[in-house]
C-alpha cells in the first residue's frame, strides 16, 4: 500500500502539487469553499493513479491545488464513503497521499443528522470527539503498519489547538458553533427511531457516515485534524419525520456560508 501511496504522490508532484501546507476534505453538498481557491491545478479522481474508481456520486470528484487565504492547500471536492462499497483502506488513501505530499494539518467537513434536541438543523458543530460504529477500520491488517503505530492513541483525536482556534474565530466572526460528539455509522440508509435513541443514549450529539476513518488515518500519521459537521436534519426519535437525501443536501448548501466563512478564517490564522 505504501508503494501505491508513493506512486500517487510522485504523479501529483509531477503535476504541480508541489508544496501543500494544508489538506481540506469537503463533505456532501459542501463544495462551495473551492470557489474561493486560487486554483493552480485540478485533477479528476479518475485520472489519478491508484485513486479508488469513481462511483456515480463521484463522477465529478476532483483534487484541487491552489492558494487559499495565503496558504497552499489541497482540497478534496468529494470524498469516498464506505457505503459506496470502498474498503476502509480506499476511503483513507487520499489522506495518506496528502500527508506524504507534505500537508501539516487537515480540515474536514461533513453533513450530519442532529440528535441533540437543543440544536437546530442548519447549525454547525465542531467535533470534539467521536464514536466509531463503522464495521471496519483503516488500521486493520498488515498494510497499516507502514503509516504509523497501529495501536494509535485516540485520546485527543481532534487537535486541541486547531479546535481552540475554531472556537475563538467562530465567536469573533459571530458564527454559532456547537461542540460535541459525532458517531459514524456505515449507512447508506438513515436510522430507525430506535437507532437514533440508541445513538443518543451512548453519548453522541450527531450522526453521519464519514469523517471517522479519515480522522483515524490522520491520527496514525501524526497529522493534526479538526472537523466541523453541518447539521442537516433533526433526528428526534419521538417525533421523527421522513427525510429525503435531497433535503439533506439542500440544508447543507443553505448552511454552507457559515462553514465557508469559518474555514477561511481558520485557514488564514493557522
Ligand atoms: N443519519 C446518518 N447520516 C446522516 C444523517 C442522518 O440522519 N443526516 C446526514 N447524514
């Protein structure tokens, strides 16, 4: 696996992705930040050696290299989800590649269902901690030993300094930002009432189908990471309404201006 990572890194370097400082993974419906990047180069995932083969959702997935708020960034417009059929090793492949390309920090966003009933859809939550309920793990198997300790410490999976900066800048910019626990499930279906009740009872504020594998891989690589969820639907097990994935995507897009403002401010100050 490490050979594949190195080959992909060599390809991207040859194609001008030479000195990225920061990686950004943008969640479902959350691509607007890319419009603010002074793009030097962008390459479709299907043209990058060893990148997972695109599914329908990712026909337009691409890696963007350029300058944002004075920093050299690589942004993933579109990520790989476990529910699309990728292995966990494929899901985290781009994180390993970005780290080997030289990024020093990683910013992640996602869309999540909100089980904390004092919060509202359209709001943002900084992830302080997570619970992993996905059925596989990117650190499983022999391949993982090349990327760091397989018994990776996850006592502070989200970087304390980056999270502090997020909170300070959110306050300064008047952007409401909750802080809480994200639980990752495999999906792709949404949860039953009993499952939302269970997920809330085990200590999660929000639920989603991504982010945790990438965060685990980043921690193994010693790469500081910070992640923000956009709350796209309210998941009250005692008053649950059917939700459509299109509603989730349109709520994500409406809430996105706050996320874009926060990420830009954080990138400027990192
Ligand atoms: N459950 C799981 N993933 C999600 C949800 C949800 O309710 N909303 C957005 N992503």
